[in-house]
């Protein structure tokens, strides 16, 4: 059993910043990849950023240079620093963890957070 706990979201003005975090607990050997996704009203969920265990980082084009994803050193936590926020960043943000239960069996599963509402006012 794995549980993801997410930070609170918030309402910020355009140009402002917000930091999100997501922490995993439970039967975890390692987290192969963390991902942040978002879903705006009336739109499909989209990938925002990923951070793999091998150090690979990816961002969707619309957030490059404004958002930064990183993994906590010791704890099973991922962060998303969002700067220069725009109204179009308004969405529910979700973290996703690709969890590996055992290095021997290779068994794993994807877990999703419950979602964080981020609203950017113009």
C-alpha cells in the first residue's frame, strides 16, 4: 500500500510563484519516475514535468524556464516550483509516482495524488 500526500494549492496573481510538493509513503523500494500533470477545466490532463531516478528531467514546452521539478534527496518526495505564473496555468495539478515495490521481482505500480487546485488570477 502506497499513499501520496500533496501540498496545498492556492490562488496567486499572475507573475507570482507557488511551490507544490508530493510525498510518497508505504511499501516503496524506489520511485522510478515522478511526474506532475495538470488538468484545466474542459481540457484533457496534460504532462507538465517528469523527474526520473536516473536524473532525467523533462518539461512540457509551455512551462520551460518557469517551472522546476526536483526530487528530494532522502525522502520519497517531489517538488514543483512554479514561477512567473500565468492565468493559463490555472488547473488541478496531480503528482504521479511510478513505484517499484521490489528490485528482485520488479513489481511496481503507478500512484496518483488527489489533485491540487492552482488558480492564477490576471
